[in-house]
């Protein structure tokens, strides 16, 4: 699987009932996972995670929050930093708050 196109992100944005410009967040994630210093936590990794998740989506209790967690889980990656997961969670928080879905933050970032 290759990096998912914007239509997948758009469907997820609509499914969670988020407001605002989802294309901005798609661009942020696309750029983040395309950073040259990423050897593993890159676009292919996220594409692979989503491909593994897709067959299990029907049995997930909260499939949209699981998918959001997959999109954001390695969004911030600095090989010299010790807080990449926390920074990725903060990015997800900002996205959901700006999208009017702050109530999903805990389920996505934990």
C-alpha cells in the first residue's frame, strides 16, 4: 500500500464530524511522514498500519479513533528527542480541538 490519498483522510474527517479544513491536516501529516530523516516511521509505515487495520475495522469498538491514532502515532519524529510520542499526541490534540472534536482526544492519544 502507498501513502493514502486525501480522500481517505476526508472520509475519516467526515466520519468523526470534524469541522474546518481537513486538507490542512492532511498536508501536515503528509509532510511530516515524508521527512528525509525518517528511516522507518514514514509514509510507508503509516500506509502499512492502515492496511493492517482495514480488515479489522468492522470489529473495532471505536474504529475512527483507532484510525486517527494510527495517523498520528509517529507524526512527530526527531531521532534526537525523547518526547516524540508526547509531541505526536499534542499534534493530534491540536487537530481534534481545531476540528471541534476535543472529546475524542483521550481515546486517540492514549
